[in-house]
C-alpha cells in the first residue's frame, strides 16, 4: 500500500524560521521602524534621495537582524574572540595606513572603505561576555582588571583617530557587560560621583573654561568647541550654535499636538540643518508635537524593558550579559539622539542578537 506525503505549503516551510521569535520585541521594532520611515519621508521627500537611501538601509538592517537572529548564542560565543581580534587589528591598520577625512583618520581601504570602530560596538560586548562566561563561578578582582584592559585597548585606538563619540559608545557597551557581571557598587559609585562633580564644575565655570585662549589638552579643538557650544549655543548663534538653536526652536514650535505631517515650517524652510540625520528628532517633534515625542519615547522604553526581560530570562551567563549590554546600548543610542545618529546596520545586529537570545530561551523551555 503506497504511503502519500502531503507537500508543505510555502507558509509551513518558512514558519520554523520564525519559531521562537519574541512577538513583543518584534512589535516594538516594527513600530519604531514605521515611525522612522514616516518621519524620513516627511523630512526627506524634497531632499534628494535621502528617503530612498534610508529605506534601503532599513531593509539591509532588517535582513542583518533576521540573519543574526537565526544564530544561537553558543555560535555567537564562538566568534567573540576572532571578531574582537579582527577589530583591534583593523584599528591598528587605521592608525598605520588609514584614510583621513576632515581631520580624522577613521577609515581603512580593504578593497572597500570600512570604519573598523563600528565593528567594536558589537565585538566589545561579545568579547567581554565570552570572558566572564569562561570565568563563571570564580570571578575576582583580576578578572575585572583583565576585562577593563580588553576594553581600554580598542577605546584608546579609537580615541586616537580621533573619534570621541564612537569611543564613548564602545566604552559604554563594555562597561555594561562588566556591570552586569557583578562589579561591586563600591567601585562603581566613586567614578560616577567624580564624573557628576566634573560636569557640574564644567557648567559653573563655563565662561572661563570656554575662553578662546584656554587649551584643554586632553581634547582636540573641535571637541572643545562642541562641548562649549552644547553648554551655551547662544555665544555663536550664527555659527557653531546655529544648529542647536534652530533645533530647539523647531521642538518648541511643535507645541502639544505638532504642526502636522509634512507641515513643519522650520524643517521644510531648511532652518534645521542636517534634518535627515543629526537633527531628525527636532523635525519629528515639530510635526508631531509633545504627544508624538512622548509616544516615541514610550516605544523606545518598551523596547528597552523587553530587552532587559529577555536578558533576565537568558539561559546562560554569556547570553544574559550580551543581551543586557545590547539592550542598554540601544538605550544609549536612542536617548543620546533618539537613535537617529548611530549606524543602522549596527542597530540591526544588536536587535538580531536580542532575537537570538529570546529564541534560545524559548527553544530550551520547549
């Protein structure tokens, strides 16, 4: 008697690929992606190919997220050391033979032009999570010292390019792992208090610190100018402070309800410079107002909270540390500039890692 087998339909064939995906996390990602596309269409439809480029990059990021989500945390752990070593080697390559643009040497030509520091945003938390997983159950002061050394090497190389912003993001991604690994609050609190005190002193002493003849030594001139402009943009309202002032005007002019989709005057009359990149949040606030801004923040907060829940439920120490660090990285990206300045593909990799950890937890439970 012949036995017949029904061929699975296309939906049945692809269903296993999505099995185990965290639905709430995926919903938050879709919501934020839709907000991003909507905003970019409004601010970029009359600005060359910016909307098309953004949509293309978002598709690439979604593809990267989907691919990374298929990789189990155990496999991610196996690439942690090679990725870290490759990143450091490429950073050394930038130092020796990098491409210089606008006074910064951040890029390397390896057939295609790449920015190795972007790789470290992912490689750094992977490496430190791998290190603490290997030392699980026997962590001591020496282990945390080694972790700090692993963090300091690439951070110093990135600072030397100079690229203070990326260096701070890489340092943050590493410190998050070290914090989740159990670093004592007795060690954490003193530098935090010292940093807070330094910021207060900087703000109070701003007039004398930002005098033209003052040399900050540890910072390059453009970095000093950025700090001083942030502290008081009105000192150069038609120069370096123009962007910040116009952004503040746009945010305030949106009011509670906003001016409406594609109705932002500050945006479309081009008072906001870089409205499709650095200042897209100001353009969003002008058109969607306080309520829209609160909705955007709540969406990011929901994504971050969901990521932390995934981290808490992760099946291994490596997965827990990695998921926690990636989640707080997203928090930093989002609330430093509402997630619009950092690399989109890097965000895609990070979200893919969260999806991977969530899938591994569900598969182990089943």
